[in-house]
């Protein structure tokens, strides 16, 4: 057992989720992965906004498939246990699970970041395969290839969570980003030891890859792909179930079912099924209090810049949306890959990818009251700041 290779960590984390009062069973996602494992050399990437359950699902997949820990006690009572392939794949994979949002202590460079990942994985491989004569100076992909050759063609399943985390770090240069993409491509692409790569991120892969490096991935987004749509976010039926559970276990319920719909609904799958923000629903029911649980950091600040400066009159569109209107837009998710958003459609596309807005039938809107309050506050703050700047300018003149 290791930190990355056949780790016990995913099972521990998913078991904790299972014990929570508002857990939702989405283990049937595994049935869609079984054929991919059987075929081998398959690559899928799930891109969703933050707080839509990507990490929970990654831990679920790793804890079920990986050999690190017998997880039968976790899954025997869940939906996947009814699958005819349940026993066949339970804890049968040599699995490498990496959460890319973990960085070394006092990390100040890309080399420290990627060096830690490579060292941990190499140490795991040396412990697991002591007869393969692994040297620290070797590249990870060379070691994995030799293990494949010497250990009866053993193949690995990779579960990579938040693979694009590094791109949001201040210490990462443009050259570092290219090196990182090259590292992933060399590690995974056209390698016989790859059984399945399941990867999660926020923005489309095209944001970071110029084309061919990671083109082996099939990418599944919230608004353009139907497959896997039901597994990220809560459906109406699931929220109904959670609300009944909430009424059963809460002494003095302070939340109505309509509150949940008004505050956290508003997203939808490609087929039009309504989806709720899962984290906000769970936190609200746990706290017995409706409110905004959306964080105001990261991409939020970047989008605020474009609204504040009214790039291509986006601020005017947001003002209309806060009044309850949906605005027409030519939205395509690849437009959000621009590193310098300059047009109205690019900015609105980025907001959809980040989860700030939703798009249906060619019209863009604010999905729910949770985000409506954020946008109203943003516009009010912008107006106040500009008035203050005007007063300062008057005093100066």
C-alpha cells in the first residue's frame, strides 16, 4: 500500500461521506466505467464547477476499484451492489489516485510541486514491485512500462482529481504549464500500462492543452454532454429524498422544500433535467438555515473584473439578469478557454463553465437566489466604489 498506489485514503474519505446524514448514493456511475476498464487504454475527463461533487465521486471510484483496502463494507449496501458485475471489479485494480490540489510545504516553484508527486509515486512503486530494480533517476513512465513488461502485463487505473489546480497557482509560469501538460501526456498517452484514466477539472482541457497532447481524453461537461450528467449535482428526486430525511431528523425545521428550489436549483443537464448545487443543499440542511454558501474567491474575482469594467457591456447584461430576465447569447464552452476574455460571449461562456450562470435554449440567466444575491452585491459594490472614485477625483481637481 502507498500514498498514491493502492492507497487507503480514498476509502477513508468516502466512508466518511457515507456516514453523513445527507449522503446521496451515486455509485451506479461505476457501471459506466466497467466496460472502459475491460477494453483498456480509455480516458475520460469530467469538468464541472467547484462544489458539484467531483472529489466525492473520485474517492468513490478509487475506493471501489483499488486494491488498497477491502471496501465491501462500504459498498455492499449501496446501489452498485445490485450490479451483475459488482464482484468482478470490487477492489481488483492496481490504482494510482492523485489529488493534484495537494502541494509541498512552503511550495514556491513548479519543480517542488511536480517533484513531490514523482517522488511519492516512485517510492510507492519501489515498495510494491521490489524485484523490478527501480532507480530514482528513472522517469516514472519508464518504470511503469518495465513493471508492465516484467509483472505479467499489469495495468493501472488512474484517478486524477483537480488536475488543473496547478494552473491557478501564482508560482507557475507559462513554461511550467507547458511542462506539466507534457508530463501528463508522456505519463499517460499511448502507454500499454494504462487501463483507465478518470480525471476531473473545472475548465475544458483546451484551456491548457494546445491540441494533441491530451487529445486522448473524452471530455464530459455539464452543458454539452448527456452522459454522466445525473451523477454531478442533485436531481429533483434526490432533493425530495433529502428533504424528507431532513424533516425526520430535525427537531425544528426552518427550511421549506420551496426554499431549496429557489435558492439552489437552476442548473440542468444536457437533456434538460433540473440540477441543484449539491454542497449548498447539504450545508443548508445540515445547518437548518437557508443562505448563500458560495465562496467569493478565485474565478469570482476574475469575473468581477470584467463586470466592473463593463467589457463589451457585460455589466448591463448582468443587471438585466438580476431583474429576472434571461439574455440571448452565443455561448460555446470552448470560448471560455481564452486566457484574456475580451468579448461578451467569451465572458458569459466563462461564467457558465464556472457555474455562475446557466444557459438554456440560447438564453443565459442567473440560476438561483444564492447566486442572484452575489451578483446584486457585486453590482452594488461596484456602484459604491465608482461613486467613491468620483468623489476622490473631484477632490483632486
